[in-house]
């Protein structure tokens, strides 16, 4: 077995009902995985960054030597809801085995700078806008210019330099609401009310 270490971020955890987790892996894309160590799976949570040796067995992976690299900081309920919305969108939009360096980089960057992002509503909207674009959302002309700036930002914190005026903010809100409301998996989302709660 190849002992090369892989890195992934936990999208969904089905423990203790099932000893299985869903990850966005840096190399393999979205995967369904079974950690060998029950102790290891008990320590991770949604959004954790983990390292492991991945062994593919059919349609799933077995994870050996799993270690927790980074977990979420203490945060408000609203901040937690924002990040869980991000994880949920990725879980439902990324097919098994689909890999994207840009998507993995964005997701880990959001995780690492979560406290800063959640203190800035405009930054949250830009981060979500970039995420939706990377997942294949159609771009409306009203938000095209500002989202192109977000796409060009190599790091999430670079987006703080993007000026979001009231017109652009309202256009972003309308575009994001439309994307979520027309999503084929909208009825399965547990965080679909996030945008409404945030804008209240």
C-alpha cells in the first residue's frame, strides 16, 4: 500500500451511526471514507482538517494513521452556520472523485480565516460568491464584475480590498438567493435558511 500522506477537510460525519466521513481530499476530490481508528473519528468534526494514508477499496477509501491537523475555533452560532453552509454546498455539489485545486484551496482558506471572515459580512458574500462560481453557478451580469475580482484573489483575505457598494451587495444577495432556491438539492439542505438569517 502507498504510504503517502493525504490531506482533507471533513464535509460530513456520520459517526456514531456509521463509522464513515465525507471529505474533500486535496488529491482525490470528494471521497467517502472509513477511518480505521474509532478514536480518531471521534475526535474530528465538521470542518476539521485531517491528514491520513488513504487506501481505495471500491467506491470508498479506508483511512490509516488519521491525525487531526486543525479544528474549528470557538465561534458564534451565526459563524458556525455560515461555515456549515459552505461545507453542505460542497458536499452536495461536488461529485465523488471530482477534484479541484481551486476549490480545495478556497475551502481550506475559509477554514483558516473563519474568524476574520465571519466578522465581515461583505467578505462572507464574496467568499460564497466565489464558491458558487467554482461549483458551476451561472453568473448574472449584475454580479459578473465583482465576482471576477473575487476569482482573481489568490487568498481569501485579499478580497477585503474589493469594494462592495450597496448596489453590488444587493445584487449579490439576489443572485445567491436565486442560486440556492433553484438548487436541485435545496430540499435536502439543513442550512438553507442561512442567507435569510444573515441578512435579517
